[in-house]
């Protein structure tokens, strides 16, 4: 394992994050603060509690997941797409660096950025609502797994994308709606039975449910199923990336 190569890619990507701090950090924090104001104050005044938890606190895990998933995908996809766009990816592919080291560098940096944003948003939430974390270690595990798994998905999107517009296609048209429909701002149990069944086909439900359990010990699906779902999603993304580098799809073509 070439740790120097991983470190070089990781630090290069992190330096870009700090160079664009206003866009990378301040923007998602401000957006999440607006969610707290709108959903926590406006809707929270009409919905006092959900499953024994105040509505303002109940939406905190969903808001963190929304930002973390979006940022992980965005940072990873742009990180690998830009070298493709300017042609420097061929220098990387010709270097004595394996695909595992390339993925570790780019995905590690994207996951780290998303994790930083998630922690800052969690800290910000304490200024708006009273949040109690029942299982801090489980919360951290779910947060890290989500950052890594969706950074892997973003890496795949960055390789697949043929233009800057396509980079935003999947996050805007697929991922964001799945998060909103995955119980970010409500409990699945509040839906009619038919829609509860349909919601179980949404993979994001299992992420948000498990993450929310770490906060309030309440979830829409068992915690074991949530862990199995995110582990399976991560394994699927790793398999897809292995196939991409093995065949050279969208990289050497």
C-alpha cells in the first residue's frame, strides 16, 4: 500500500476544500440553519412531538443526513471528474499507484469533508433545539459509514459523468428526493400503510432510521437491518469501482 500516494491525493483534495471554504462549509451550514428555522419553528409549532421527541429535535438526524449525503457525493464526484476533464487522470493512471490507493485518496478526502460538515451541523443544532444523543458511538459509526458509502457513490458518478451538468443530475433528481422521502422530516409510521410499504424500498430510509435511533432510541426499522443495508450498499459501490478500473470504463475511453 503506497501511503505516500494516498496522502498526496488526500491533502490535495482537502486543500481545495479549505480554499473554497465559503462554498464548501458556510453555505451548507446556512442552508441547514434555514431548515431549522422553517421546519423547527413554523412546522414545529403545529407538530409538537413525533414518537415522544420534540419535532425540532426529531429532524436533526435527517438534516445531518441530507447535508452529509449531498456533500459526500458532490465532493467525490467533482474530485475525480476534474482530472478527467483536464486530462491529468492519465498521469495518475500511469503512476505506480493502484486503484485502491486512488480510491482511498479521493474517497477518503470526500468522506472527511462530509464528516466535518456533519459534525459542524450537529454542533449548530444545539443552538436551535435541545438534542440528546443516546448512543454517541453508534451515531459516529453511522455517520462515518454514510460519508464513506456515498463518497464511493459520488466517485462512481464522477467517472460516469460526461459534463459538469451530469455531475448534478443524480444528486438533484435521485438522491435528494430519496432523502426527503426517506423520513428526514417525518416518521414512516405517520404515513398510510400503502406508503409505508413503498417507503421500505427507499434505501435512505434505513440510513436515516439507524442514525435517528442513535439519537433517540426510536427507529422505523430495526437497527440491525439498517447496518446490513448500509454495509450492502458500501460493498455494492466497491464492487462497481473495482469493475470500472478493471475494464477502464469511462476512464481510458
